[in-house]
C-alpha cells in the first residue's frame, strides 16, 4: 500500500471536532502525524461545506469517503449528495442498521431500500457502501444479516470493518475476498483481548486496539485487500482508547514500518 491510501476516520475524534476550531486542530494534528486522507463523519461540527473543504485543502487531506446518518441517507439523499459534491467526496457509507430488524423480511426490505439509494447516488457519481458492526452476523434463518444485505442490494458496495467482523465471529479475510471488486474502502482496527482491571485474568474482554497491537493477521488482511481491489485503508479506533491521536500515530508507525511502500 501507499501512504496516500491511508485515511483517518474522523468519528474516532468526535470529542475533538465539536467546533470549527476543533475540526481545524484535529486536521492539523492528523496531517502532522502523516495522514494524507480522512473519512468524514456526521459528528463534525456544523459548518459550511466550503469551509470544511478549505480546511481539508489547507492540510492536504483527501476526503476519501464519508459516514452519514442512516436515516439521512434514506430520507435526505439529495441534501447529502449536494454536500458531498461540494466536498469533492465520491464515496459515502451507511453506518449500520438505524432501525430494529426482527426478521428476514425486514432485513430484505432494508437491503432493497439501500439498493435504490445506491442507484440514486450512483447517478450523481457517488458510491454508496455498507459499513458493518457485529450485529450483522445475527442469523435470520440460514443467512446472516450481512449476507442478506449484500444478496438483496447488488448496487451496494461493502465497507468491511476488520474488528467488527472478528467480534461477530467471522473472518475478515473471508469477507474481504468475498467482496472482491465490490469494496473500495476498508476499515482497519485491531482486535485485542485485555482489560484495564488487572485483578483477575477473567476480567479481560474484546477491545479495539491500534493496528499491530492485537491479534489480527494484517499480512493476510492486506494481501487479500490488495487482491480484492481495495483503494483506501481507513484507520479507526473509536472506543477503548484514552487518546485517539496517540493511537492513530501508533497505527501509522506500524503501517510505515511493515506495509507502506
């Protein structure tokens, strides 16, 4: 991979981007760490797209993708398209179920609604993708929710999250390979088993971790991602972290030392 393909997910900095000044500080610090791209978030402070675009340009950060509210993607599509066009961002992800899905029929209905929106976004040159958590590995009959989504929304791309796939009991490499040619953006965060409470080994639990600090096999993951056509690797550490800037710097150094060419 190239350094220009590594992006920082801004949702991880949601406590730091509540004001326009905080947004600028965050972008400046990410640029200093070495990031050349970001994934935008609906957690960003309210600001005109032109103002945000100017800040991205000032700190040489490419908006490779965006996450928007699931409800807004379905109900305010034209507004999102207008904003993304002003930001020169051609990829957006639905961040996971915004409604409670109790059975196969509801899962298929959501998938078909997302497929229709994927076609609408595509008509404006924007790709709509699906970002998974662990809940998508719940089964409705013989199929998981994630399988039902992709089977019933052929125009919808994937945005696999390595941590959540592992947390859901599946294999990130299997899903990256399964979505070959259908996934431009991959979320990367490590899966660790640990606890700040050292009083008992039985208190450990799954935790998000900086890249290279957990149990995921990054050599296999990146090999599969490259073969599958992934274009952007979005670093994320949105929980189990005190200082996300420290974590993102640690992830970047690991990638620089082992994978960036």
